[in-house]
C-alpha cells in the first residue's frame, strides 16, 4: 500500500510504505549538493608550473615597460611573487574556513 500526503506550502512529500514513513524534502537537491561538496573536497587545485609562472611574470613586467635587470623590473617581479603568495594564503584560509563550517554543520 502506498499513500502520499503532501503539504504544498513547504513542498514536503510524506510517503508511507508498509508502515514505514519517509520524509522527502528537496532530496534531489540535497543529494546534488552533497555530491558537489564531496567532489569539490577531493579535487586538487593544480598550481601552474614554475617555469610557466615565471614566463607570465616576465611578460607582465616587460609589458609595463621594465627592462630585465633594471630596478623597476626586479621590484615588479618581487611584487608579482608577493601577490601570488598572498592569493595562495587567502585560498588556503578560505578552504580551511569552508572545511570547518562543513564539519561544524553536519
């Protein structure tokens, strides 16, 4: 015997099957969100190869008018390294914050 009772206001569907009660509230969304969270946690962020990053930094600094070896070029490369370092730190902080939130709100 299958009986379906619904509450339109909260979009909750209660199904009773052989005396067992199952409440389904946005089940498909919950499963999708859980899958996305699990896959996102397992995904590894690929860092650009150091040679490629150095080539990009070199191109950026030269496009700003600095010649390799000049004081301005050295400062530009140092600033680029600092920016990349700060972005990596922020990314790690954000990831840690998200992990803590997920663990606290099971």
